C-alpha cells in the first residue's frame, strides 16, 4: 500500500509524461498483486479472473498511452 501511495505522488508531480505512465503502471501492478493475494486468502478463484482482466486492461492502456506519447496521435 505504501508503494501505491508513493507511486501516486510520483504520478501527480512527475516531471514528464513517461514518468507518470511508469507510476501508473506500477500502481496497476501493485493493485493486481493485491487482488491476487485476496484470491489466495479467501480461496475464491473468480478473483483471479478479475485480476487477469485488470492486467489486460492495464497493459493495453499503458501501450496506448506510450504510443500516443511517441507519435502524438492514435492512428
């Protein structure tokens, strides 16, 4: 949770857009880990399905933002 909070601060005051994208990616990864731990603690497999969907959405978003930053537009 501390790492998520520190990454949120980095995302808010990051000096450049790639720094902010990296911070948001870290937040997504840590959230994924928390969801996976909740699945393990409660023994509920469907949380893993939610974690997989969340990971896919986070990855696609990161790729989209990186492409936008590189080219300046989404073609």
